[in-house]
C-alpha cells in the first residue's frame, strides 16, 4: 500500500502576508512567530503595557509645573456681585455709593480670565507614592505580557503537535478502513464460494463499520486541532494551512527531569506571573502610602494673573 502524506490542508485563502510568502507547509518556528505577532490575547496584553507606561509617565509629570487657564463670563444683579464687578473692572463712581443703586443694581456683566502656574513643593509623599505605584503597575503589565508570550509559545507548540498527531490518527484510521474493507470484500467472496459461513461476512462488515466510525471521530478531532491552531496563532478562519509530518525520530522530546527543591526555587525566582504579582503587591502598598499622605500638610507655590472687564477685551489686570 503506498505511503500516505500526513499534511493537513484546509480550503481557503491565506489572509496574512507573513505566511503567504512561505513556500510549502507551515513550520513550527513560523507558527510561533506568527502567534507572537498576531495572537489577539497577546496583542491586548501589549496594549495594556502601553497604557500602564502612559499612566507612569503621567504620574512623573505631576512633579512638573502645572499651567492652567481659566475663563469666566458672568451676568448677575446680586448687589455684592454687581459692586465687586465694578471694583474689578475699576469703573466705580461716586454715584455707585448711592444706597438705592447699591441695594438694587443693574445687571452686571463680567469677563474674567486667569493664567496660573502651580508647582507642588510638599505633598506628604503622595506624588512620590503615586509615581511608584504607577511604575509598579507598569512593571506588572510588562511581566504579565512576557508571561503571556511564554504561554503563547507553549500553546502554539501544543496545538501544532496536536494537529500533527491528529493527522497521524487520521492516516492510521484510513489504513484501518482500507484493511477492514479488503477483509469485508474477501469474506464476501469466500461466502459466495461457499468456503465460509455468512456470519463471518457479517462480522467483517461490522468491523468495517466500526473502522469507518473511528475514522469519522479521528477526522473530527483533526478539525478541532486545526481550529485550535488557527485560534492560538491568530490565523484567519479561512486561512490555508498545511503542516509537515511529525518527524518522530529527529524530534524526540527531552527526558523529563524530576522536580527538585532547586528547580522549585528557580521557578519562584524566574516565573513572570509571580514577579507580576509581586509588582502588584508593591503597587498596592504604595497606594496605601498615597492615601496616608492625605492627612499630611500640602505645600505648593501658585503664581496667577487675572484680567477683568465688562467685555472680552481684558483691559483691567
């Protein structure tokens, strides 16, 4: 019987240029590279890193002078507001001190513009704690992203090998069906020749039906494995996908080394998810420090310049 190919093929058009240029079946390295660049969860984790870095930059910016502009337009016939507007616009006359005008002023219009510069000097540690908190969150996001990268590589390897194994299972199932069909045809011929009884033919037909059922199950598992590989690598649903056969002789898995205390210590020291949790713990502690700073005195310097007028000309400073 001729040797069957173990390649997996799905109809469709490959949607990603990075794989469209690859000739032949998709290699494991190519699948991993594509997963690291296109996996949706990994890309979302990368955006979280960028957001955390932006928040860290914003926290560091709190130490810089804060420049603000304030513009106010007000119309009021409140006696105090009306008289204050005249004072601010330097338009008070002797007639304005008449009790009747003071008690029942005309509606006053005020345009007020203020330019200010504020520099914090002492905040009880709030700004420092906020900067450290944002930095810890940024570190946690970066470590989580690196952990997600490691998980993506592992999941891609697992899905890739599972798809290759499913292809082997389908090939074996096809061979079993062919063998069962040949047996059924042989027994049917022998029954017609009267050399065996009919029950032997029925047994052969049952074996053929069982082999065909096993082939359907193997084909279903193959489809699931392909979909999982598509999902983890970020391939389009209609992407053409072909895998090379699994070279079991040249790609034997490494021997499993029993866990030891040293390997456990190494895992605790190098696992990115644990380090990310440590960074989150640091961020939580610095948040407590920032909350305590609210009970401390706040000292800052504010320089402001204001303009008042009854129109937008800003004549009176």
